[in-house]
C-alpha cells in the first residue's frame, strides 16, 4: 500500500509540475499533431490503414520514448538543482525507484494524450480514419506506455551516479526506437539485430499496437502483451537493484546531495 | 532516559580529485575525525561549529544520506548503515534555505506528496496536512503556489513538511539561515513547539544566541572533532577565567584597533565588527589582566562611544573554544 501511494503521489506530482503546464502540454500535443497532419496529408485518404497507423501510432510511441528518456535523465537535475528535493526523496522510506517509476509513467500519460490528439487531427483532416479504435488497441497503447516507462527506469539509475550520461541521451534515444520497431518494422533491420529487438519490451508492445491496429481480436494480441509485460517486470527488477546499487554508491562517495 | 542518537568514533573522509586529464591528483579530506556523542530522547541538542566543521556531514550520516568511513551511529536504536529504512521512517529532515519544496505547486500539494511518500492514507494525510498548516500558520495560503511565499513562510512550510509523518526525531540543519529577524524568531517558536510535542531535535546553527536560547545541550565541533559538549550554562562556566571587554569606536579608526590588538597581546582574543558608523571591538581576556585600566592611554585621540565589561556569552565561549584550542585537542565535557 505504501508503495502504491508513493507511486501514485509521484505520478500526480509529475503531472502537476510538468504535464499539466500549458507550455509543456502544447509541446507534447503539438508535435504529434503536426506529425499526424503531415502524415495524413502525404498519404491521403486512400492510404492503407497500416501505413497511417505506423505514422500515427508509431510516431506517438517514438515521442513517448524520447519524453521518458528525457525525464529519466533530467529528473535528478530537476529534483537536485531546481527544487533541492532529491535528498528528501532518498531519505523517505519508499524506494527511490518507485518515485522515478511514478514520474516516468506520468510522462507516458502526457505522451498518450499526444497520440490521441494526433489521431483526432488525422481524422479531422481525412474525414474518416481506417483505424479500428478497439479495446485491444487501447490496451496495447497502455502496455506500450508501461514497457517504455520500465525501460526508462533501467536507464535512469546510472544517470544518478553519472550525470554526464545525460549528455548522451540522443545517442540512447535512436537505437532503442529503431531496434524496438516503434516506427518501422524490424524486418528492415539486419538479422544480427533481431535478438536485441526481441529483448526489448517496447518491441513486443509496438507489435501488439500494430496487430491491434489491423483489427485483430484480443486473443491474437494477448501473447504479445504477455511478452511485453513479462519483460517489463524483469526491467523493473533490474531497475530496483540498479537504483539500490547506485544510491549506495552515491552515499559512499558523498555525491548524493550537492551543495 | 534512553539515547535517541548514539554516535561512536564516527569518521568520514572524502576523496578529492583534481588536476588535468594527464596529471591527476587525489587527496583525502576528513570532514569528521572520530566523533562520539549521545543525544537523549526528547532532548533539543545543538551542533555548533564554523563552516566546514563537519556539522552537516554528521547530519547527513545520521539521516542515512551519507555512509561513514568508520565508526557507528544509531538513530532510535537503528543502525544508520544497515537499517537505513527503519531510520528513515522515524526521522524528519529540514535543510536550511528555501530549497526542498516544489515551488510550482501549492503547499497542500507539497504536503500531500510527502505524505504519500511516507505511506499515509488519504484521510490521515488530510488531517495531518490541515494540522501541520495550522500549526505553522499557513492554512489561509494552503492552496497558493509556494513560489509566491516569502522565505519565512517557506521555512514554516518546511517545518510542516518535516512533521507530516509525525517523526520521533527531527534534524534541523541551520533552519533560520537567510531569514529576517522576525522570520527567525517565528521559526524558533516553531522549534520550541516541536520540543513541547516531545520530539527529539538535533539542530545545527551558526547563531550562538539561538543555540543558547533553544538547546538543552550543545556540542561544539571544529575541524571534524568534538571540542566541547555541555549545556549552555555549563559551557559558559568552562571559561571562568574569561571576561569580555566591548568597546564602540565611532568612525573608522584602524590605528586604534591596531593599538588595542597590541594591548590584547597573545593571551587575549580580539574581534572587530564594522557597523554603519562605528566599529565594535570585542576583547576576550583572562581575568587578572585589567585591560580597562589601560584604555585611556591606548585609545587616546580615538572617539569612544561606549566601553562595557561583561561576563562571557556562549558566543565568547565558542570563539575561545574554536580559535583558542589547538587542532586535535581533546574534547572538553561537563562533569556529570
């Protein structure tokens, strides 16, 4: 219960600090809307649903991953340098990884609203949309949000110990969304990269989004959800251990609290 | 009484790296050099010392934010290294300054968040938030953004945040730093209330009168060592051989201060404070040296505002302890 409260509190605080700010919301909504508009106008009303789904949903997932990676990287700066609250978070009885998980999932909530806005824009421009808005698709997007947040959590831990890694987030951004096939199928990638893709939880989530966007029933998508969520749980376990290790190391070196 | 905090031979070294990419240097700096002390339950204990003395390092170790290099420390019976989780549940921390709050959201949202982090249910946290805001006089501004608060209000909100989970022990690290006199007085009142609530409090401060006014016992630390540990009254009695001469010189008269310094000699400590239109010179001198008798000659030609001979305050004791003892001298402790 304590963990659930802390997680929910962190998610709400993240939304209150950033997600619900007009400037931030505009950037989170505007980019997917512009991408959706360009995609819809380029592909036109005769475009097959699969192609448009790749643009609308894949683009949304790419944006979600970038936003989550950014939050994983800059949370330390926000809490330590801007608000001076990082020490208080670490000194709370709940694991710091739970707080980060709340922040990262909060970020995906904002990104999901961008996906929804992009779909609405495409529908308005084209007059119709060959995209089955089914429960399977909604659940697939939620699963994608969870897997992307879980992967972000794994990346967040080392950035606490080595803030210099935050300078390399662009280098971490592209390989993940390319390997996870968020924007285009991994069949286009060399064969040697296939095992890496299969080990990425967002790959299975993106596959489920693609499958659901083709109108597949829940039964056909469920195995992909299970694979995605199974890997996400493994990521969660790795992240918890990594956070404990990193925070212990930071307590030992004295780098936990600046100033 | 039982000990709320037990510190035994606590030491903390930092490795400081420097130099360029080719020639790296590495040296070890000791922030704490083997401190031993106990804080009783319900006690308001002060940790005094100059900048870099090791006060904040001690608080960071006790609040589980830093690991000691050697030695042990327990807080409410829990080891700060091996049982950090249990320690965290029972302590509250307040760092000085106006950081440590989310400025873009309201006081209520700040407190709600910290209540969530400590696992408080909604009904309990609603009640605690309302009580805490009332206790610090912020209930009318509860839903205003924190970045619209004055510094004093933010510090009071810090107190409310520290209390939200009803900790048994509270660390206050220079809580009045940067506050105006009225804000600082309000905060000292809040600290007294915490004490009345039965909380054990470990307070660090630079302000001697604050420690004198609030603390049951005070530990003076310098260069990472414990220099003295006693009640404020006992500390004052530790320098029975000392008296203080305060002289107000009107206008800037550096030559007069130089002559006073000469008069003071090595056995007395002189501090000069510049005030807007005058200078306050304070001479701490061993009893038996009648410096006052020599003043008419020493200050001939200088405009003297006032001369006061008085008993030492805690600040005088502190200056004597910190400046008058060689580094590494053993701690002075009041007789039980």
